[in-house]
C-alpha cells in the first residue's frame, strides 16, 4: 500500500516549481555588516541544555558570517576559552559577560545586559 502524502514535509523537504525562470537563491540579498556604532548587541548568560555549565551569549549581530566569526575569535582569545558563532549569535564558554561587555563598548558597540 502506498504511503499517503498529507503535507510538504512528507515529500522530504523538496518543493517543485513549474516556473521556468526560477533561480535558486535569487531572493537572497547580500548582507553587509553594520558599523560598530550601529550594532545593538545583547549580552546573555545561559545554562540551559549545557549540563549545568554557564555560557555567555552575544545576540543581535547584524552582518556577514565572516565578520561574526572574526568577532567571535577576538572574544574567545580575550577570554581564553572556546566558543562558537552561528545564527548571528556568539556563544562563549563560561561567565565572561562583564569582560566581554567592556571589550565591546571599547570597540564602539552598543551592548545591553539582559537577565540576571
């Protein structure tokens, strides 16, 4: 017996188009990095889903992935710990929120402390 398809998700994420002029990725605009003074960042502390360990999360970065990764590398070097950068967020292992906020303010970013 054939499996019944009830939604687009049942197709495995594929969507078919009959438009001959359709180009993949044509709707995406190249994202430019805003100057530091126009960036409005948020500094969070988080320990959910991390085995009880604390992480500092910087949210709200608007710019290219390369610039995000570059800033993340600077912050990881400053704190001497590991971390990652994805989805316009920088995750730094440990509680370094004050140290990171001081660094970002000196670099010209607008930083807001969020939570505790």
